[in-house]
C-alpha cells in the first residue's frame, strides 16, 4: 500500500517497509551519511549513528502512532515485531538485517584498526541480535516491557 | 590534485588490507556467510507448529459432518409463536412496550412532516455521508437536556453501548462490570478484548474488594499500571433486575481507585429524576463526575437508536472510533424528528415523571402478595420482573409455566411478555421471568384491572 491510498490494512505499520520505493529511500538516506572524506573516524561514526537510529526506530519505540481497529494488539510490540504481522524472514526483514552487515563489510575504509573494529562490531551486534526470530517479543531485564 | 590524494589514500587502504588482522577477516567471513544464510532462509510464522501429520488431518476432514442449516427446533420456540400488533401502537394494545410508544401517536404530526421532507431513510454505509441537520439538532438538544458538552447519536440502540465501550477500552485494560449488565454491554465488553472483572450485582463491597486487589497488583508492577486504563460499567436502572445502581458510592470509589465510570441509562433516561435526566439527577450528582452516559432512545424517546453524552473530549473520540457510529448509516430523519418531539414533550411537561413514579408505586403494591410469583425490582422502576418464587428445578419448566400465565393473560386482553435471553450467550443468565413495564399513559383503573387479572391467572396456573 502506498501513502494516500485507501486500504483495508488493519495495521499499516506492518506494510510500511514493503511500500514501493522505500528500500531505495533507505539506501539513499544511509548514502547521504556516507562521508565525503575517507577518514576512518567518520566512517565509524556513520555506522554507529545509523545503527543507533535503527535501534531506536525499529526496536525501542512500541505501538502505532494511529489507532488500529484490532483493539490495540500491537501496543506492546516494536516496529520490527510488527513487520508483516510477525512473519519471519520476509524480504523487507532480510533487507533490513543485511544492510548493517554490508555497511560493516565496507570497513575497508577503517584500515582495520582494532578500536574501530570493536566499536563497529558492538554496534552491529546491538542491531543484529534483536532481529533474530529467537528474540521476538523478548524484553531483556524487563526494559521497555510496557 | 584531488585524484592524487585519492590515489594515495587508495594505496594506503590496499596496504592496510594486506596487513589486516586475522580476527577481523574471520568476522567478515562469518558475516558474509550470515548474509548468504539470510538470503536463502524461508519465511515462516512463529507459532506455526501443527502437531498433526498429514494423514491425521485427512482423517479429521473425512470425519467431519456438517451441521444442518436449520437445526431442529421445538414447536413451542418463542420465535415460532409470536403475537401480532395491528393498528397504531398505544398503551391499550401493547402493554409490554415501553412508556412512550404513546408518544409516537402524539408525535405523528411532526414525524409525517419530516417524512415528507426527507423521505424514509438515508442509505449509505458511513454516518458522515448521511448526517443532516435533524441529527445535529437532536445531538444539540440532547446535550443541552442532559447538561453535558456534547452528544452523539447512534442509529441502533443495542450498538450504542456496544460501540462505546470498545472505543475506549482496549486489550490490556481492565473493566469492572456488574453481573446483571444487559446483553449489549456484554457484547461491548467482548468486543473490547479487555480484562473483565465481574462484581456481584449492586454490591459495592465486592467491587471495592476487586478494586483493592487490582491496586495491590498495580503496586507490584507500576510500569504496567501506568499504561492500564480502568473502567467501571454500570447501568442506571438495570433491565434484568429493575434495580437502581448506587451511584454516590460508585463516584466515591471512582475517585479513590482512579477508574472511569460508564453509565448506561437506557431505562433511567426519561424516567428517573425531577426532569427526567436520569439517575444522576435522581441522586443529585454532578454530571461531570460521570465520564460517559450512554442511553437507548428506544425506551423513553419512542424512537430508534441511542446516544452517548459527556464531555466533548470524550464524545469526539467516538466520531472516528465508535464502530457503530462510523460504519453504519445514520438514523432515518423521521425518527430523529420524532425523538426531538419527544424531548420537547419531556421538557414541556416535567410533571409526567412524578406521575410515572406514582403509577410505578401503585402497580408494585398491587402486584405484591401473589402466591407463587415475586416482584423483582424497586418500586420506582417502571420495568420490573415477576419471577417464580420457587423454581421447579428446570429452566424449561419454569419458562413453560410463565408462558402459560402470559397466554392466559393474553386471552383476558392483557398483553404480557417473558423476558427473553440468548441462553447460551449470556454470561450470568437471569432466572426466567415476566417483564412488566409501566407507562405514564395508563390510567389507574387500567393498572388495577391488569394487576387483578395477573393475580387471578397466576393463582389459577400456579396452584
């Protein structure tokens, strides 16, 4: 479904990442962050900021900004858990899981420095782990449960 | 100049690649493998574990027998034997209808006028497309009459409270509701998917116990408590028992335990209180203490439909979230005009409420002392029940006995009805009874005659 289209989707949040053109928009948005200077620090910074942003928007914020007709089924679910109504390994989920990895693989630019490696890997893990199907609905230490 | 720096940087990069530490390359290898695994994994639903093999599924499918389209029904099912009302409804023909079918005949004038102007109905599937000045007028009049900020009109009385409750109460919220709540409230609660806690009918101690338990739970988990909404749903005058809810205590409990009150005034609107404003006027409670008042217009206003009134903040939410409002056509304008006319009558003669109270008291007294039947309901309630004093043990037997009484009264030209319930669907099924409703138009002689007829018939049947 696209913006401004009449739809019978119970929870539009589930179909946002399947909309036409959103993958391209995502790539361009990340691409805008690509430093023009090939300095390792800026590269790591971009990686960390991108991962932080995806963590906040996909794995922290819960519920929907609009009312849904299903009496609040998704009130306690993060956006990642809402995608495609909980169906695992759909194409948009795969896309969102692979993009931080691809970013890290291009750490060619960091000259393989150990400190950069640590920061980048830690940030990548923080984004990859919540995307595993085993972590669906898991709230560690009760943080962000309600 | 730029290309030179780039090339220089590239050379450095390539050099760094040759000197890359092993762990880094290993990690990159693992990540590449992870990407390949992701790309080739199949989509699956999380809880899709079917414990049946294909063979078992086939067996089950073969065993299945479809139920008949028309299930076998006993011959004396009430739906197969019904009474027909011919002629304009008045208090003489249909005794069991509510107080103001009478008013329909008085309202005939204005209804005809609006019928000529607007036609019969406005057919469309969304209320926004079918609401016209008559509805807006009725909403304003109702809001002014009940002294609230705003009112909203539903086109079907049952759907009013059944849409109002799920508009506010969602999954994870808690609703404390009386056991004797009517079927519409039960359906609204079911649709809301909230946690329902039933308390004994009109028992404030039981309600307080439940509220206290909830408070203890809340203290154990304050984060959860902060996102849970709590509601108390009561009726002003209960349809199933004819009793009035103790509203002052409820308001005290509301402020003590921070819950919202939804008051359903189908029977008490236009009946209780000095000017007919319902149970809040009856007890002298400030109407702002009640968060939502919902009522049927099918009882006191002799129309079809229902309304909710309260603060604008609360009622406006229902314009988009009330499913029965949003996704249903609005009231036919002639019925809205009839309701306005009925409101006019109520506002012009506030004396009728006192008269009704007297008549209720009279019929209550007259029907006491029938051996075998007991009167269930308060003396100022116009709708009360006659239940068997001792049940015969089985519900069908009781129903049949009462039906005998009803049939014999019908033969002596007193129309009565049994209170009908969907037996399998009600949460707390009330015992079978005859529901008697008094209207303001019946004269005292008629009431006396009716009471004595019922007495005779009951004595004949039950002894």
